[in-house]
């Protein structure tokens, strides 16, 4: 276990990828340093928690880093972000990053919905009235 942080399973760890879990267990000193940095950056921003998570989701989607999306969707939802705000955050990079961000949409919506119904089809997202 790390000296400063307890990286054991917690409620917030549910969305962690297997790779991140391995990082925590196999490189605890690095994980500790990384956690310290991310906590400091969290407190250095003027963004409210929901906006910060939505911006982070936009970056993850644009970079194609889908493994981190479920965890950050959960944080965004818990901070008050709506489903449509998550959709907007994922797709905001479409003009610059191209269609790669569309690949993140099912991952993000599946996480938002807690996989209860599974991710909707793309047409349902683009035109919610069509699924009525």
C-alpha cells in the first residue's frame, strides 16, 4: 500500500480499468505521485466539479482513451452532469478530432446508464424523439 494514499477498492474505483488497477498495485510509488499531482490540479482549477469532469471526458474522447471514460462519466454524473451534457462533452471534439470521438459515445453512455439498458443506438442519441 502507498504511504500517502490508500488505493484499495472503494466506491469510486468501480469504473477503474484493469490497467489502472495494475498500475496502482504494481507501481505504488508512481501511483502515489500521480495521485498527489491529480489532486493538486483538481484544486487549482476554477472549474466546478461537473464542468471539470465534462472537459476531461472531451479530452479522453478526442485522444481515443476509452478505458478512463467510465470512471470519469461516473464522477461527472455524481457531480450533477446530465446525460445530454455527457453526450455533448464526448462529441465537442468532433470537428477537431474527427469521428474517433463517436467511438467513445457507447462507452460513455453505457457508464452513465450503469449498463442497465446498454448504450442507445447512434440515431437515438442524435434524435431522441425518433426512439419514442
